């Protein structure tokens, strides 16, 4: 019984490693998703998604750090936010592309020491 538990724990450790936020590729979010917004609305949406990306990236970083120090259960039981990081990065990219295509000013965001991998 102890042998089976050890094998199960080792298996979880191998397969449940959360990626670092900067290693997560953005999802492909089409620019058309934001084509109906004007520059002001795009700026608001951009700032909202940047804040969301910062928060979910911190959660992902924490899950990744927990896995690295030998607590793989953090990503196994809901700590891994890879999908959310990917989607939010994709939204930020789509909004930014829309803003640049329309000649809107991309708002500056507060630079933090978050481990997102994307400069603010």
C-alpha cells in the first residue's frame, strides 16, 4: 500500500508542474472581438485586462513556485492558471493591436515586479 501511494505521489509530481507565467503563450484572440469599441473604451478594457493579467500571473507564479519547491499539489488542485494567463495575454494583445490600428494611444500601466513576462 505504501508503495502504491509513493508511486502515485511521484506521478503527480511529474505531471502537475505549473509553467511560469512568462513561458505561457498568449491565446489567439481575434482583433474583431474589440472592433466595436472606440479609443476610450479600448483604453478602459486594456487597463482592466492588464490588471487581470497581473493578478492571474501572480497566482500562476505562486503555483509554479510551489511545484518547484516540492508541493506539486498546488497546481493539481486548482492552483495552475495556465489557461487564464493564456487567454488574458491574448485579450491584451488583441486590444493593443486594435488600439495601434486605430491610432489610439496605448495607456501606460503601472510597472510592477510581477513575473508576467510581458513588459508594462
